[in-house]
């Protein structure tokens, strides 16, 4: 107890000595006066630098212990991103107080204070942005692209830009308000300008709104294979604000405005899962055993490894053609990208099995019968 008391008295004596040293006297010269003022400002700056380091140490030590109680790692990530900005906040505050302590001209102090105020607003906006960005990333990672997710991974860049623009606008308004500028006239001018831009670029705005609609409604995602109303089939390569890029099966990039996609019908082959149903139509000669042909088609499809056993392949006798009995084979594959290759394998095996079983696939034929008639005189 005696040691603590003696240490406290030593600190008090040290502070008293520093205060006595820095106190200006009437007979101090110009250089001595400014030396004392600069030394005092440097001591204030050093004090706040030490406070910033202490805050960082406490956050790294005790903050991690407190966040360990929470089940998620969100608080750890937020704390890790905010710690540098909190340290900078203390340093800038120390600079402000140090400059205010100097006997500078009032206008110079006003200018420097304004600059430091702008820096403080920028740091606070960065604190808010880093927190919001980490929250959005945590939410998107937790959703794992589920169908009920409000925001998907494709919306992250757009959401980050919206948050940054909102914070920049808020920071601008706060700074203008601090320097006694008329905010309402600025808002009115921006409103009129936005109306003029909106009228001039209504098509672009329609595409952008449609882009937001696609991102929120999520009829397809990046990587999904879709079929358009015009028959084009391709994989979604990118979903932008104005247009969506689709890579077709022949390796061409199809760029479609978002408003056109919102107002058309399309088929998403990758939803609800990547399985796809294949169909093979084949005709056999009249007189063939229909049950034998159906059983042979099902067995042939089952020989291909890529064909799923559940749902199992099915064959149907679908109609009478001009020169053949029309049969259809239905089968499922796990990945829609392999459908063409699997269809090729099944077709090759069907030809081989039909040849082995002497089942004929007839050519289209037409029989023309000519009847010899009599002339008009009965001869």
C-alpha cells in the first residue's frame, strides 16, 4: 500500500514539474515561448497516441475474450476490422487538441480544425461502412445460396456500392452543415438534376430496375443453364445492373438487356436441381413386338452408367406413324451438361441392339398404286 502511495506521489510531482516547465512567463523570448507551446502540443499528441495504443491492446486482449462467449465469429471479424479505425480516431482527436493548444491565428486554427473535422467524419463513415460490409458478408455466407435469401452473392457488389454512396452523401451533408452551407438548396438542385437525368435515361433506369428485380427474385443464378423463349440455350455468365451475359453452348456470349429478360418466359434447367430428363424418339417397323421393343429400350438405357436408376428409364408406344410405330424412351441424368453425350451413347446402343434382335427401323416410304382405267368409249 505504501509503494502504491509513493508511486502516485511521484506521478503527481512529475505532472506538476511538467506543468511548471510548460507554463509561459512574461519574460520568455519568442523562441522559448514557441518551444514551450510546441512541446506541450507534442505531449498532448503523445498522450493520445499512448491512449490509442492502450485501446488497441485492450480490444485485442479483452475484446477477444468477450467475443469468445458468442457462438458466431461475426463479432471477432467486426472487431478486427474496426480496431485500426478506432486507433486513428484517437490520433486525429489528439492532433486536433494539440493544434488548438498552439497560439495560432484564429483563421489558421479554423482552417486546420475544418480539415481535421473532415478527417474525423471520414473515419466515422469508414467505421460504419466496415461494420455494414462485415454484416452483409456474414449474412450472405450464412444463407449458402438458399432460395429464401433476401440477398445473394451476386448482389454483394451492388449493395456495397449503395452503402458507400449513401455514406458519402450523409458525410457530405454533415460536412456542409458544419461549415454553415445551405443543405436544402443542394438537395433541391440534386432532386431536379436527378429528375432530368431520369427522363433522359429512362431506358437505362428500366434496365437497372429490372436488374435489381432479377437479383431479388432470383429466377436464375450465375452458372445456371437457361433456355430462352427464342430457343437459345446457355449458361448464365454474369448478372449486371443493365444486362445479363449468357454463354451459349457454341461458346458465344449473348448479352440481353435486363428489362427484356424480366418480360419474357424462360426455362431454368438447373432449378430445382441439376437433374434433367432426356427423350429419344425412334420408329420401328409395323409388325414388330411392341412389348419387346419397350423392354429393349429400357434395358439399353440402363446399360449406360450416367443414366439414373431413380427415376428409372421408361419407354412408351406413343403413336402410329405413316411408315413406323413411334416409340419414346425417357431417362434421367444427374447433370444437364452431360445430356447430349448420354443421348449419343444410348442412340449408339439402340442401333446395335436393334440390329442384334432384327428389329427394323424403317425408312419413310409411300406406296403408289396405279389402276388402269377404260376410255370414254368403253374400249
